[in-house]
């Protein structure tokens, strides 16, 4: 097995090792990579919705990954995302977005309210982690009728 292929296999297998029960911000990498996509708290919710659906499609089609909302480009909390978007709970809002990806991939969601020294999270806000698992039912299409990798 070539070195690059071995690294690719290792990076994909690391996604399945995330334990969301014990995961905190200290475990985030200091930059985005093939397994982690970061979105700032300053991203509008319309744009965040689009970015999340595209990331879900892409991660599901390419071995899995983790979408992190409410952090800067270094993985530090930059206020977090509001726990309520209008009248809807953030968890429900995320579930609704992911349900529009066809077919819906397997995923887990965690809201982190303690930054553990990695930035600041405002009251009534959290950092959003959405772990998309590797899928054997690809391809997964985003609501914009495109397939992402």
C-alpha cells in the first residue's frame, strides 16, 4: 500500500473513533482538514444551512467527517451558535437540514457549551459538532441537487 493511500485510510478511520460523549474543543485540530470543516459564528443562518447540507453530502460521499459550527479558522469558539433559531431548537434545525440530503446519511450531533480555553461561547449559545459517518449508500445529494465530495 502506498504511503498516500495508507494516510488516506488512517484519516478516514480516525473519524469513526470520535467519542462524542467525551469530545470537547481541546480535541479539535488547529485548522480544517479533510475530516473537519469549520464555520464561524458570523456566518448567516441561511449560508450556514447551505454549507451544512453541502458538507453532509460531501462527508457522506467520501468516508465521513465532522462539521463544526461556531468556531474560527483555528478551531477556537468565536461566540458559538444560538441554541434557538427563531422558535426552533438548534438540534431540530440541524436535523431538518440533514433530512433534506438524499438519502439521509447516519450522523451524530453534539452541542458544546464549555470552550475549555479554546475561545468564547456566549450564554444561550453552543459550538455545534455534526459527525457524518461513512456511508455505503452513496451517492448522497444535497438539497441543491448536487453531489459533493
